[in-house]
C-alpha cells in the first residue's frame, strides 16, 4: 500500500475537528515563515560562555519549576 493510500484510509477515520486541524497543519507547511525556518541553514556558530551560562540558568529554573504559562506571559503584553 502506498503512502497516499494509507493517508486516504486514515483520513476517513478522522472526526470533523481532527480533519480541520489536519488541514490547518497542512496549510501551515506553505506559510512563508515556516518555509524560511525549515529551509534555514543549521546554526553552526560556537556557543559562547555567556550563552552556556544562560542555558544553564534556564535549565535550573525549569528543573526548579520557576516557569510561567504562555497565557500568563501573554497577559503581560496586553
């Protein structure tokens, strides 16, 4: 069975909401911003000591539960 045949089979099992979400995901593939990020070259610059320290601090905050939800962070910009 080809990939397209398998996809057609699976599409038939989707609910209407799942189908709508799948369409949004497929449409997003053509978004110019998504394409730009997808096709961007890999960042091969060396990590600086300052970046290493910032990543370690962020990981420590995450491990300690010092985080805020996206909704809470977005409220700060309203």
